[in-house]
């Protein structure tokens, strides 16, 4: 068979594997969150559906799949349909460049980091479209807030990554992991790591930055009017984004797949799970920031620190 | 030309954080509030009118449903009012039992407040921790009275049943462990920067405005006014206990939060003293089967309920049924201060403000 066809088949198989794995992880992430938050709150989380609630995500998926699809009468139909798609697709295609192991990735882009940042920025469109199309004041307020929050914190996300990128000297994710073969970047760049954590929490709309979905304030923010599968898309997009951000953190700060004894994929998975656990822990513990305080903190606190970090890193690299 | 219009946002009767069926019509410019209309009445059940048609004894369960997070307080207020109207003195032991249970109820009501207030602002774990403690208190109520929420325990003339022997050991155990629990809640909130940012300087009301609007209870004390009916006009056996009245300074959400948390600690003190001092004796004085207070007698009795001053004004015409029963619900009066508190603030602050006034719609609408 001509090599082109073989290559295409291999890539398709890789896509299928990664896509399937991601979908499963995202689904079971919802279960994990409910269990972990439950235990932190002195209760048990889902226990009935399957042994200790393990079949809960499947039950939830089935429910959302079979739910009636409600579209508000004044809504802008095409935009309403497209918004969840525009939210979900970028979250999934970002996985194309993430290296799970030295040779296990769908594709090897020499500008991997840039690709991921660009693609996650597209997700903001989905939120803006959702709020607009719902034609409901709550949804519009939610989507305004979310859009402003997300693109502000994307800037800080990018800035916080510049530190490790300067040390690694490349945007290629595989090369960045290799550059950490002696010391992980978290040791060289603790400030950048903290900035990244905060920016990532804001980027994925998690507590304490979950104002756009603050149920106690805006009912459900930009996805108030969504039900059934469309809502499921938004939900999956949020969790898929969490995993992407966890993957970026582990590749850029924690040495990606490196680790003794166990295969690289397992280490990668463990590191990503550590971040997810941290996100879940934050959700159980912290109250929510008010919108203006959030923006204040971003532009007046994080931005200067990020710039200082870049300048500092540059100086150190120049002097050493 | 570009022109801006006010946005009218309806935080309707069904809303996750308006603590019941409260409707707020907010006029917004962007996210800043320029006007608030409070619409109430969605829970009006005509309690006061019902009181005119039933004998005094039969009204006690209706008082449970006023402030449904603190049923015993409302029971106490009504029962004391009828007793004063008819010149009935309940026995000492009954008074002590009433005070002990009412202070437990105060703690339970404040736990509901803290849990829901924290959850409104995002800290969902505090909600579950508070309700864990509340479960212990509700177990006490079930042990003593048979009910958890709408308790209907106090009677005109005393209490119908005694504290069972197994209550005392468990109560002392609760009193030992509860202060540590309060520390847990404070660990999650009081020094948390995010909590401080959300509550300090938010929804401020000055002492003058608070007094002008008739604010009472922890909301008034948060503004620095040291007025607690248990100290100013002691009723029942409160004059025998030593306790402090916590007050705030600035009248913001944080001060009202601290006042209520401190009040929980003071309630523990009162319960301790109550359990130590409780005398033996009867539980009920003899009250005629058909209670007919003197014609023309009218009385206004007020107590310090968890939400503020709960007052009962009863006019008697000599018959078995009151001629007029008026309930001064603290939440009804406290709610008036909401528009003033949130003027110029952001939408997110409305949620914090409602939580800090601690509104229960049962009392507002009756």
C-alpha cells in the first residue's frame, strides 16, 4: 500500500484513540469532581448508580442525550445552534499537539504552544455567541463577563508562559519537555507557575473565577437557556479545557512525561490529575470573586508580576 | 446618537439566592444598580386574619411558619404575649426550658444563615459543614419535642414536656465541641482574602439610617448600635444570665457576619448557664380551658428573635379569639433597608446584601 494511505490510517487511529480517551476522561472527570467535593464536604457524592456511583457519568450522558431540546422563541436560531459547537471543537482540537509520551502524539508542531493558545482563544467566541443568541438578560450579562474575563486572562496565561519558553528556547512541546530533563521548570519559574495556575483557573471559568456561571447570581449565566445535548457540549468543553490546561502545566512546568520506572503516559496522566485535583479542591474551598475585583486583580496585580517575571528571567539568562 | 438605557433586571420570585420567594426589580446601568424595587407578598398566607377566627391556643403552630428557620423563637414571642395579656406566669422550670431551647434555635437559625450566605458567595463547603451541626441541634429538638422544623412546643402557661434525661449528656457534649466548629467556619471565611473582598465595605448602612429604617437585630448591631432586647428589656429569665452583645463598626456585610458568628458563641454561654441553673419544678401553670383575656386589654410583647425584633400586638375583646393580632416580623422591616444598601453597588453585591440582612420570607409575608 502506498505510504500516504498508511500514514493517513495511522493518524486516524491516533485521533480516534486520543479522542476516545479524552471523551472518557472528561466524562469521568465530572464523576471525580462530584466524589471529591462530596468527600471534602463530609458526604459521599454519587453512590447509587453502579458500584459507588461509577456509572453516574453514563447515566448523565444518557439523560442529556434524551432531553427535550428547548430553544427560546426569541433566540437567534443559527447562532444558538453554533455556539456549543464553537465552544467544544477548539477544546478538542487542542489535543492534537499534546505529547503524552516521547513518541505518542497526534502531530508534532514546532509551534505547539502557540497553536494551543490560539485554539483556546476561539472558545471565547462560543460563549459570546451563546449569551447573545439566548436573548435573555441573564445570559447576556453572563457572556459579557465571561468574554472579558477570558480574553484578559488569556493574555496573562500567555505572559506567564513566556518565562519557561525563554528557558527552553522553543515553542515545540516535545523540545520543552526535553529541556526539563535535568530540572523541571517549576523550580526555575515558580512565579510563572503560580501566575499560570491563576490564569488557568480564570481561563476555564472555575471557582474563584466562575462568575459567568455563578448560579447564585445569574442562574446559569451564558448557558441559562441551554438544555440537553447543547448544554452537555458546554459542560464537556469546560472540562476538556481543564484537562488541556492541566496538560500544558505538566508539559511546561512539571516535565511532561518524564519520571522513573513507570511509562511516560502514566506519569503524564498523574501530573494532569494532580492539577485537576487542585482545581476541584479550589472549587470546594473558595468563595467567588466579584467581577470588578477579578478584573482589577488581573490587570493591576498579575500583569505587572508577569512582566517583571519576564524581565527577571531575561536578565538571569543574559547574565548566566 | 448613541444613547444608553437603563436595564431592568428581574431577580424573580424563583431565584437560587433570594432566600425564598422574594422578587427584586433592579434598574441597572451596566452592572451598577441605580434603583431597586422590592416586591413581596408571594408567601402571604393570611396568618393574622386566621388568628381572628381561632382560639388563642390554636394559633401556636401558625407562628412556627413565620420564621421557619427559627420556629421556637416565634412560638416564644406569641406565647409570652398571650400570657402577658391574660396575666399568666409560667413556672420557673418552664422558663428555663424555653430559654435553653430558644438559644439552641438561635444557633440553628444562624447556621442556616451562615451556610446559605456563604454558598451564595461561592463557598459551598461551609454550607454542608453548618448543616452538619444543625443536624445535631435538630436531633435535640426531635428528642425533646418530636419535631425538627415546625416545632410548636411552647404552650400558653409553660411547656408540655420535660427535657428527657438523655438530653443533658448530649447537650454538654455539643457545647464542648461546637466552639471548635465555629473556628472551622471562620478558618474558611474570616481571614480568606476573597471573602473579605466580597464583604468588607459592601452594602454599608450607617447607624443613623439603620435606626431611621427600624432595622433591628444583628443587622442593626452590625452598624454599631448596641441594642438587644434581651439586655434592654429583659424578658423570661434572660436577666439571670451573663452574656455579651457583639456589635460591629461599619455596618457592612462583614460586620453583620461577625456579629452573628459571635452571637452563636454567646448563645453557647447562655445555654451553659441555663443548664447549670435550671431548677426543678412544674412545667405548666393551670390555664382555663377556654382562655378569655379581659376585654379591651391590649399588649405588645417583643423578643429578640434571631433575625431582629419580633413583636406580637394582641387586642382582646373578651372572647376566646383575639380581636386583632398583629405580627411585627423583623425581616419585613429589615428588608426595607435593602434598596439603600445596594444603591450604587454591583449586581453581585445584591446577593451579598440579601444574605447579610438574613431575610426569611415567612416573616416578611406572614
